[in-house]
C-alpha cells in the first residue's frame, strides 16, 4: 500500500469552512439597517431638543436683561438695542439654529422675544416651532408639541 504524501492530503483533504456565508452577512446587514432606522431619527430629535434648550436659555437671559433695563429706565423702549449686542442668534457663535428678535410695545411697557428656528441643520423641523416669551413670563410656541413639552 502506498502512502499519500502529507502535502497532497492537506491540499485535497476535507475542506475547512472559514468566514461567513452570504446569508449570515445579509442578516447582520438587515439588523444594522433596522437599528439605524430607529436610532437615527431619535438622535436627530435629541439634537434639535438640545439646540432648542440653548435658544430658550438665551431668551430667558435676554428677558432678565430687559427687566434690568426696565428697572433703570422705567421703560422697555430701546432695550433690545442695549441688551442684545451679539445675542441675536442661538447659539451666539457658529451656525444660527434660532434667530432671536424682539418687539417692544404698549408705550414701552411690554416686550416679546421671539426665537425662530432656521433651516440650518433642519432645525425648522422642530416640533415646537417658533418660541416666544413676554414681559410677564408667558411662554408660547407655534408648533404641534405641547407648551410644557417645549418649555421644560
């Protein structure tokens, strides 16, 4: 009986399966696609919520500055020009996700600060829409979400 050389046995012997099959790979790709389809919109909403919180904090800071201006001048007239230097967008530097404006009315006895979402990074898709705060601390919004949800 002749023996088969070892090299031939290794080359032509039983094959070892290595790696993944195409089916296994496609299952992994499908799972990743499903997870990302769920996670990415949630991530985007959280980013919008963080930007909205930044705009609200800036609006409250400006409202406090308006009140300090009123204490000194007994009027809100021309207060926006005095207090809003460099603070007409949120965030104050970089890409503006909200544009901040104010209206002084009632003979200098009232003001309304408005934060309008901008199209930058699709912030205008925020569920709360345009945010406002007035001299009495009343907080409103124009979007579909509830006031409590927006002004937390």
